[in-house]
């Protein structure tokens, strides 16, 4: 089997990389070890902003800002072509913990972000059911995507465009000849390719192996979440307080997330996390105690130092590229990361400075 470009990994990074390559006229094959979109891409919340964005270094902010102004148009395109609404929604983000308000305001001024410090009256007008709070930080422009629907929509779009997506096809090795990639090995045979893109999330380093993955500091970080089945209108804005967030969906469901656990590849839920998330949810939005928990799940994020992803060519193997390590920000950073990656793969002058994201940075 031959393909000009093979993408290893069918999550948000892989799908968006394929989407952006299509904009350059390149059709890539996607190979996924399980079902596409069913790891951290499915498990996350889909907030189109890093949590506490002022805590991140500028390379993260730069990717986030590039994507934030383009996701609405992407959502419309995907909906029109696939018939599946990714549910882009500008619901705003409300921070109830304000200890870092000076840092937040300085960051917002530097990067020209709409951020306000608001009082209890304004908080109540935005989210009447929330617990009382004297002050909050309000970012009204922050939107969200319903990430499972985003993945479904992207998949249908790519299939209609003729992209070959192979599920349950784990890559068992890379074929390299004289420091140049020539393809990948799978249980169903070898795939010959001139270029290979690794978007394997938390599994990326394992796919590269110890020698080729020496510079790739990516590790699994478990996150657990709950979803409540509530009535529409109970909450209309996203809320963040002491590291936990609430995300209201269009149909009335409300997500509470998430834990941050360094437990290796143990992708299981725990009763301790259930208690922790329930307690945080009821503290922020007491009315949630009246509604049932519909689901409790876990996902493994690709953790990386300072949350800066790795995007670009492998320094040792010609034709091998990486796009991974987005940690907690796979969706908000995903579109810009894929755009940069596609420019580099196609040898176009990159619109986004690639230097901060190099594998051997």
C-alpha cells in the first residue's frame, strides 16, 4: 500500500492535520490504533481557551489566538459539508477565583484580549444560579466546541473528501532507510510513504521509541470528568473556579472537569475523582444536586513541559514530522498547530513561527 503522507493517530491533531493538508491539495492516510476520536479528543471539554491563559508562555497564547478567530468559520464549513453540527458556541468564560487578577489584566493588555473584572451584581446577571461571589474575571469572547461532535463532523468531512481512515490499525514500527522515513508497519502490512506525521497523543513517545523519542517529553496525564443531564437555561456561561470548570452545552447538559493525575496509562475512572468532581460541581452550581449524573469518564492527555506542543520535522529522520503534546489544550491549539504543520510538511513559508515548537528546542 502506498500513500504520499501517512498520519499516525486519529484524534483532533490527526484530523485537523489532514484537514489543513487538504487545503494544500494533499490527501493523507490516517491510521489509528483504535477508534478515531475516542481518546483525549473525545474526553475533553472543548473550551476554546487555555484554562487561566495568563499562566502559559507566549507560544501557547500565540497558537490559541490564531485558532480562536477561525474556529467559528471551521464549524460552519464542517456543518455544511458533513451535516453534523460541532456546536461552536460563544458562551464566555467566568473565573470565580480572582487572586491573579493583576496578572490576568496585564496579560490581557499585552495580547489585546477582552477581559473584565466584574462585581457580584454582574455575576448574578450572567449566571443567576451560581454560588455568590464578590468578584470575577470575565472573558466574554471565549467560545466552546462540543468536541465529540467536532470529531464526528471532521471525520465525515474527511471521508467525503476521499481521505483513507483506517481504524484498529496500530503502527508497530517505522520504516527508516538512511535516516529517511519510507513508511510504517501495521498488523495489516506495511504502508509506503514519503512523509509520516506523528499525532499519537499520549502514545507518541512510545511510537517513536527511546532513541527517536529522546527529545519528545510527552507523557500521559489522566483527566476525569462528569456530565449532568439538566434543563436548558440552568447555566449559560462557562465557569472556572479553583481549577475545576463547568461547561454548559446547547441541549442543557453540563460538564464538570477535570482531574489532573500522573498515573501512567491507567485510563480508568475512580470513586475518589467522582467525589471530588461532584463536590466541586455542587459548590459552584448548587442546583446541580437536583439533577442526575449521566456519565463519568476518563481520558489521557499528552502532557508536555509548560503545555507547549511539539510541531515540526524530526531532527534525525527526514520526512518524519510530529504534532503532539498539546496537554490540556488540544482543541484550542489544534487548528493553529495543524496549520503550522501543514505549511512545514508542504515546504511553504510558515505563517506561524515554528521555532518555539521544535522537537529539539
